[in-house]
């Protein structure tokens, strides 16, 4: 990639066998394009439940594994961030909501990338009706 294009890293993809590296790259790129980002660096790492639980405890003081954690490390106009996704949790959610695991994994990639870009959503019952979730689902629909 040239210096003016975003750099995207995908790590430990073997833990998320339902998606390809190209699909993950395409999902991050779709969010960056939709949000008009022309530079930056995003890393997506798939992790075991114990690893995401440790990150969740260390950084958010929450106990147990979660599906996705995103850390915004740069500025909004030049995003830099790390996204950690737990495929085991994604598979559990997919079963719960009767979805394909691939769809849920891509949803989490989109969700995490939006967080890296500074988007937030409320906790609780308004979470899924928030602007961020609407944006997430719009972008995801273009990927499926």
C-alpha cells in the first residue's frame, strides 16, 4: 500500500476459520472508505477467550471474555487502532441469534473499526437502535 492508503493488519486468522483474510481486509477497508478515511493503520487480531478476558479486565475492569474490544490509538482524521475479536464468543452469539458465524465475525470487524474511528454507542436497551449500530449494519449489508 502507498503511504496515502490505510494499512490493515490481520493476525491469528487461524482462530477464525469462517472468514478469510481478504474478507477481513475488505470489511475494514469498507468502513474506512464509508467514513472517508484515506490514511491510518488498523490491526485486527483474533484471540482466545482467555486472552480477551485478560484484555477486558486490564483495560475496562470487566470480568470475563467479550466478543470484541477496540482501542483507538490515533487521531480521528488519521486512525490508528487495535481490534481484538474472540471467535468463540462470536460463534456463541451467532448461534443465539440464528446467524452464520461468518456474518457475526464480519459484524465484529465492522463494529471494532467504527470504534477505532471514534464512534460510540450507549450501553443498555438503546444500544442496538443507536446511530453507530445503524451505520454498522449498513456497511455489513454491503459485505454480505
